[in-house]
C-alpha cells in the first residue's frame, strides 16, 4: 500500500494506520510517518503489516540509540521521544480505566517518568545459543556464516534463535563487558553453546543483577554437569571481574530455562546482594524477585504508601507480597502487616528482609492467594483497615475479589503492571469501593509497559 500515513500508537507498542475502513497495525512506526506499507496478515476487521519504505519520517521521530533496534524484541519505542512515550502511556491508562472499568474516576495524575531512561535495569538475562539469528541483510549478502554461536536475546516468534547482542543500553555497561567476555572465552576454550532444539550444550544462560548499592550478582547456568569446565569458566570470570559481589552457577539439564527448583552453588562472595530503599536493606538472592528499575520502584512504593494513608494503628494486608518489599516498606507506618504470596522461597526472603531490618510487626504466609485468603483466615488474623494488592499481569482471581469485598477494608491500594486487568478488577470492586486517586508510573522507558497505582475508598 503506497504512501500511507501512520496516525497513532496502539497496544503492544505498535502503531496504527488506516486504509479505507481497515485498521493496520505496524511495528516501529511513528505518528506522522508517510510510508509504503506491506500487509503481512489480513483479518476480517484489521490487518498487520510493516514499513517497506519510509517516504517522509514523522517530525517526532528520533534516532534510536541501539544498533539492534527493530531486530531485538525489547525496546520498541526507541524511535519515539521519551516525553511522547510518557504521553502514550498516560493515554493507555486512561483508555483502560474509562473503556474497561467504566467506573467513576477522579482526574488521573500525570505519569511519573523515569529520571534515567538508559542503564536503568538492575537485572538482565541472556541466552547462549549455537543458532545465531541472521538478519535479512545478512541472508541477502550471500556471505557464509559458519560461526553461529551467540549470546543475547530470543527472537520473538522463533524460540530456538538468538540475536547476538553487541551492546545493550538498558543496564550498566558492565553487563556488556561480562557477556562478551564469556562468549569470547567460551569460543576460545571450545565450550559448546546451547542448542535449544536438541537441549544440549554447555553455555546456557546468564543472569546479571546490579543493585543501586553497586553490588553485583552473576549467575551462570550451564547445561552439562562438567565440573572441570565449570570450575575453569567460573575461575576465569572471577579473575577477570573481581568487582563481582556474588558469583554463582547452576546446572540446568531441564527442557526449560527456569531454575527455581534447582540448587544454586555460590562460587565466590555471598549468596545474595543488597538493595537499599529509604533506610531499609533488602537481600536479593538469585531466585528473588525485585523490581528491575530500582529508582522507579522506590517512587512506586512511595506512591503506594502515600495512597495507604497510614496513621500508625492500622492492620494492613499486603497481597501478592513477593519478597515483602512493600510490606516492609510500610511496616513502620502501621500496627501490623500480613503478607501473602504464592512462591514459598519469596516468603522466606520476605521474612529475612524483616529480620535484617529489625522489623517485628510483619507476618508472612505462602500459598495460592484464593486458598490462603479466606473468610476464616480474616476471622483468625483480623479484619484489615487497609489492603495493598500487587497481582501479576493476569490480575486478581475472582475468589480473591470476593474475599476483599467481604473483608471490607476502609482503603485498597491496587498496584498493577497491566492497566487492562486492573480496570476489569476495579469494575468488580465498584459495588463497594470508589476510585479516588490514580497515579501512573513509568518503570520501563522505550517499552509500552506501564505501572498504575489506584486508591479505592469504601463507600459508606
């Protein structure tokens, strides 16, 4: 389709164009672009396509920083100015709450942007593969590529292919130096890179965590129990990067990359690193969950604490507490906090985080939320004045919503990474609760993802 104007931004980071009565979703477009569009897939009411030739770039287009932009599936909005990204995220929250929740809303506060839009992630995970993704330009070149070993990110829609990353701008450059060192060292030593189809090979995955304290955690996952190769690799990493605070490895011979059920071996340093938030310390282990943007996590939790409006005497329930970050963050402002979380290891971390900070007014329980949070549980441990909920992207189970409605806390603070499922849950809570404050927070610059915090007040 020749000379189509891109007019807006849609869900999942795509842009929108219209041709006659058909809506076309296009990745990496900017509103105001004039382009020739090639249709890749056509449905009854819409089509998906890509820019075949950019004729007139949008005046808001900016030069992406990353050499891997459009190939890597990560930062889909690098070509949009950050202020425009924030505008789109603000609109995303507004659209979800008005079109899905359809409840009475206050004025939505302006989104809190991230001060750092590069090197803001404290955690990155990379995959080693012997099936390096070849770009269309490389394929068209006719050049032979006998070396297909790669260390980088999975290509969307091609699970067994990995894009070899030279430099990622989302984490401190230490991550690039370490990843490239391991890749080069593995090649020089003849270490096999993992084959994702046959599930074989030595070098498998790499996790790097860099805390706001400057402490560094590295976890190397290998696909073979070859102690000679493991000790050689870990010694090389330790010698080359003495600044690593916690260096560990895990042997993973499973058919997937998850290691929650596997034993982690600490090679050098401590088995954890520490994050700081206000005057609190949080221990982060290889299996721990912690928000991946440390600075914005602090702002997010400050919003949640402000919305909770704690006076000192309240019983607070923190649902989906994870490692107890929010629970411990608000503990000094209330009488008691009860945290509930599905992952048992996370609850162990939550208890440790209370202990290391000398916090004695927290109580944590592990189990499926709908099974733990029952009317009997509330009868035993007390009816909360405040509930803070921070569910996964799927939102809250209907049974959990019903227990909340029966518990009738005075205030609910709902933290969400998915405004659409949050809006669905707000509609269910509307019979007893009124939305009184809304605050979007951007945790992930250059992506379409946005966090949103809502304060609900019980109707009287």
